[in-house]
C-alpha cells in the first residue's frame, strides 16, 4: 500500500517538465517537496490528478498498486487521491454544500444518496475546526472568497472527502500567519497512519506547522536530494545552489 | 402540393358567437382584416434578424378543436400544479375545463377571458391589448386578437394582497392545433399578486401557441409573473408580453423556455411612473435543433425608475438563440437605472448564440449598462469539480445549474420556483 511514482516523464507541447521522477509515499507519512520556481512542483500535482494540459510520456503512478495514469480525473479522485489546489477555482452559482454533497454522492453506489443530517453534522464540525462561518455552506464555491478562505475551503474538502493520499500544492501561499495556523491545524487533524501526504511548498515556514517525515528537493523535473525535516531548514538558510553543486560534483 | 390558396390560419376566419359584446366583435373583426392585410415580416426586418417569421407555420395550423372528454380528463390528470395556490385555471385547446378560485381574497376578479367579456367589459375595454407591439409581431398579435377566447383576467383591487400564486395551464392537443391564450393582470394601488402561465402539449404532437400577457401595475403594487413554455418538441410558440409599471410599482417577469422547435418571446416593459421597477428574467435550455428567439424593450418614460434584465441561455446540440434587447430612456426620464445582460453558455460546438444589445439614451443622470457574453464552460471549472471525484456529466450539470442560479434566485418566489426548477432539471437531464 503506497502512492508510488516511478520514472515519471511529463510534458507540455514542446517542453519536458518532469524528467524521470521517482517517489514513494507510504500511508502515515508526510513528504514535503521543495524546489525553486520552475522545477516542476505544480506540474507534478497536476499530472498526478490528470490535468489534460500535460502529457505523460512514460512512467507509472501506482495508487495502492493500481496504475492511475489511465484513469479519468474524477476516477482518480474517487480512487483516493486529493489535490488541494494552489489557485482554487470559483464555481458561480454552485453552493459549497451542494458541491460537497455531489462529491460525496459520487463515491456512493449508483442510486444511493447521502444522509443529509449526518452530512451537515460532519460538515459543521469540520468547519468549526477550520473556523469557517456557517454562511460558507450556502455561498458559491470560492466565489468572492479571500485567499485564506479559499485555502481553508480546500482543507474543508480534504476533511470531508477523507482521501488516502493528499497533495497540498503551495497551500501556504498567500496566507497570513493566523490563516496558516488554522489550515495547518486542519491538515494535522487529518494525519493518520492510513493517509499519506505530499506537501508541495516554496517556503520552509509551512513545515514548522505541518512537520514532514521526509523532505525532497525537486530540481529540473527530478528529485535530486532527500533528507529529514532539517533539510527544509538548510534550504531556507542556504538556498538551492549547494544542491546544484552537489549534483554537479556527483556527475563529475 | 404547392398551392397559392391560403390554408389553415391564413384562411380560417374566426368564429364569434352572437353573445360577444359588440365592441369586442368589432375589434376582433378589425384585427382579422389587419392580419390579412399585414405582410409576414421578412428576413430583412430588423425585429426578425437572425430569425424567421416563417418558423411560425400559419398555413399548417388551424384553431384547436374543442377537446373531447378524454382529452380534458387526461389534461387534468397531467396538471400537477402547486399545492398552495390562490386559484387555478386549466384550459385545453382554449376551452376552460377547470377553475378553482377558492383561495382568493374577497374583491379580487379572477375569471376566464370568456367570463370577463360578460362580467367585466369595462375593465377589458380599458386594458385589453392597448400596447403598441413594437417588436415585430403585429401580424401575429392581430391573429391573436381575431381568435382569442381563452385565458385569464385578474384584477386585484387596491391594497389587496394575494399571498399565493394564481396558476394557469394551457394545454394544446391534436396535430396542427393552434391556441391563443390570453392573460391580463391589473393591480390597484399597493395590491400584490403572482401569476404563472404554463403552456404545454398534451401529446407529443406539434401545435402552435400565440399567447399574449399584459401586466398593468398600479401605484406601489407588485406583480410577479412567470411564463413557462414546455410545448412538444416540434411545436411553435410565440409569447408577447407587455408590462406597464406605474409609480413605485414593481413587476417581476420570468420567461422559462423549455419546449417547442421554435419559440419567440417579445417582452416590453414600460416604466411610466416615478420609482417604477421592472425585473425581466429569462432562462432557456435549447437542445437539438431548437431555436429560442428573444426580443426585449425597456422603455423609461418617467424619472427614478429601474429596469433590470437578465437573460440566460444554456445551449446544447445544434440549438440556436437570438437575443435582441433595447433600452430607451425618454427625454426627462432622469435618474434612470437600466440594465440589460444576456449570457449564453455553449455546451456544444455546434450551438449558436446571437446577441444584439442596444441603448438609446435621451436623458441626463442615467445609469445604464448592456452586455452579452457567450462561451463554453471554462476548462478549469470543470477540472476543479472532476478533481473532487464528480463525473464529467454531473460536473457539467452542476456548472449549468450554477450558471442559471442567479436568475432563479432573483425571481425569488419559492412556491413557483420549486416546480420550475424541477422542470429545468428534467430538461437538463434530457439535454445530456
């Protein structure tokens, strides 16, 4: 049981972005990926979810042994993969509650519907954890939300959908420290031995609140360095140049 | 078999009984003569741009026959209607088959058109088809006047508030049958009423409905009106409505176009009193080869009035919509707020939405805007929903429902809305 990424190559027309990426996330683990701009961090999250802008040219992604690369976007989600978006989209006219109900209903056998009472009870409990006002249930998905509210809404979805593996794509970007604490608390509440996390971030700050077990450095479409949580501190302090130098030295 | 001899509605003279009031017979006869003399609007007629008056096949239709007992029974069985209502009328082929006015407050006139001709002549003479029909269907309106015998006349006296809606069902049955439903709503000062007209086909056969609805709002009164057109797939529908909003009156009208091969609505709002307000709303969901043709006019004749139009079309298949809207602000109609928005969601590459927005401002201190947009569902919106495990078809439906939601919310009348939303959802499932 794991999320296994094997020698993953992906491109947009005319440019390869992921160049043989390998990574295995076991349930219970929190992995962080850090890397400079343009290293392929956001591409990785979108490729895993099946965004049609990216073409996978080779490699495999196994979710508990099942290759998900042949699956449609929605199938991957139902198989247990979740992406907290860096820039969550607005869906005018669709209320948050209806959206979540539709997402949960899609996981039930055909013809079955969710128990509305249980649903709202759970929803309200999760919203309380994230300090979200009840009015967010009837508001249109992300429409008119502040940056911090959008990120909280992503974590709310994570909490409601309870995926096996969750990818957080720069969830910390645009958050002030209070919002960051709330969002991190939500994520930490979802940490369990049955769930793996991949936390993609540009800044070490997030990792003070969501403490990773393993930190990877992504550069030029590959994982080039892996270490413990201290690695994040080193990267914050020294930047990425030393990683490059090590790579060059190793290649020489 | 080509022939120059006029057939169908082109040649069948209306029959009027001897008990019809003389003034009405005179107008009806004059209308018949007018219908015959007026040319069919041509393709170059500005009011028919991107459309075609020949889509209303006059020669192929004849006035609907009096329904059989079975047909009336079947129509009544199919009329689900609202649980909570002030009154209900059911017509089949322009024949009244049921009326229930038990929920009306005292003093309200709410009678069939036929009855009104006998009992409320004065009101009819004052209000019946007094509009100037500026949007291109003069010929069809004349035909309506020549044949009209069914519909509802509602006169709400001063200060009377009717809480629950008045529901009217117009069923058409029989191949090539034409009906001419008429609705007249007149409110006294500070009166309130909501009225829903349903246009439906009893069997899957083509038919033609040429309907007119005139709404006259007295000072400070409120009228809510919905026209829900769900005729059979190969039917043709024309709905001509005029709204006259007096001082501080508020009229909200909602066009729901779901049926017919060709449907055209012409909606005119005249803001004649200071502080008047007209909300003009519409939703359509054309599929297959359906054509929805929408013409609107907002005329500001008094200062400090507001008109706000929001039309939304979700197109599927090879369907086509035409929206042509004009705002005219008269000299002296200062401090006008007039808005016009038409938005089209294209769910297919073969669907086509045409928009012709227009503005004519002759006053100062006005706030006016008009605009139209057309486009497919944004890829990123769809990706977001699918990334939460919602299948493609459900995701698209959620987005379309969301697209239509603000029009529906603005209508706001919950009893009426529940059934309309259910009908829209049924159509959405068909669209897929």
